[in-house]
């Protein structure tokens, strides 16, 4: 693929994310758009689903999952131990102590990665550093962790090792449930259809 096409594939989605960032009238942003794009280009904000699954299974106290979807979507399904901070509420003072701290690694997630990246961009512009994004979002989580596909017999050993880990982690996290994603993994409008009992109350804690 030509360099210009590669650049366009990166800049256009990032521009859409920046345009979607909630308007900030009360807190000064500390990073310019150029600085933010420079950081985003490194992709260091992403945490692999395997890493997150391992931390959940081990009950690692050093991280916190933050679901940035709507409350309705959060109550239908969320990752174990996650708390809900809709992206539209990120600038609320009541969440400042959660988002601006150096004790826990915050990991934002949404259906895909667009909304979670929006949350990451808002917090980075505010100068907060300890926030990250679940790579692929819930759409990829369902495929990679809860319903992993066995590699082809000709695949390298590393792929079988990754599959074995995903299978083990998925079983520990309720894998095997039927998941239907009707849109692409990058879509933020995909709504997971799960054969699982809905939550009766909002989650109120972290991992």
C-alpha cells in the first residue's frame, strides 16, 4: 500500500475522533492536536485483550476497567469488575480522582475502539497519563477471548500457545456463550447479543 494511503487511513479516523471529543469549556487542555496525534501514532495507548484477560483472571489490583459506553449498554453487558463512565461525562469533576491518578492503570473500552480512543484523547489532552485503551474493544474481545478459533494445523507453535491461553482465559471468564456481531469490529454501533442474564444493578467497583 502506498505511503499516502497509509497516512490517510490513520489521519481520517483520528480526525473523526478529535471532532467527536466533548467540548471542554472549563478545563484547559495541555496537549496540542499535533502532540496528541504524535502520541496516538505510537499506538502505545493500546492494551492487548490477552493482557487484560490475564489481569482479570489473576484479580490484579493494579488496573481498573472503565466502560465508556452508555449506561444502558453497560447494564446489558460489561467486563468483570468494570465501572461505567460514559464518554459524555468524562469532564465531570466527580470522575477527576479516578481519571487523574497514578495508582491504577485505567483501561477504557467500548464496542470497538473509536469511543474508547475518544476517552483516551480527552484525558491525554487534560494531561492525565495513566489511561489506556482495550485493543479491538468488546467486538474483538468476543472473538479473541470468549470464542477463540483454533489455528490451522500448519500454524506456528506460538499461535497454538496463544490459542491455548485464550481458551483457558475464556473459560474462566464465561467463554462459550453465543455472541453475534452483525457489524464490523471497528463499528461503535455494534451491540453484543449475548445469551446471558442481564445485570440487575450497576457495577460500582473496579478490579
